C-alpha cells in the first residue's frame, strides 16, 4: 500500500473545524477516491474533500478515483479555506434545525 498525499492545508482545515466544534475523522489514507474526512456536528454528518487553493486550478482537479466515486453517487463537500469550514458548520446547523422542526410537526 502506497502512502497517500494530503493537501498542505489539510491540517489547518482540520484544526479550524475542531476549534469550532466539529468532529473530524481523517480518512485521507483510505484511498480509492474516498473523501479526505468524515465530519460530524450534532446529528449531521458530511464527507469532505480537501483541496489546496494555493495550487493552480489544474492541480485541484479531482483524481480519476475521486471522479469515479462521485459518479457512483457519493457526494462530498469541497473544502479549501477556513471560510469553507465555517460555511459547512452553518449548513450543518441549519440541517439540524430543520430536522428538529420536522420532528415537532409530526
């Protein structure tokens, strides 16, 4: 099994996510196109693919394996910056609020 490369900003992204209360599970070593992280907040879970915005656009493209996984129906949030981390948390909060409201209506 060969070592998997990670983007240079991955550690900073994970640190920021944990700082704002997200649980981050590093799955970058799984390979075969699987996203870089499983992220949880409350009852919400997302898969994240980390890309480095400092690299040229051609170097930020999905690999063949990542494209295959996406084509087969697995979705992952593209995360490149701290702002993306905060946007993800806000989305997860909104999802949790919607779930709570739906439960109250049933």
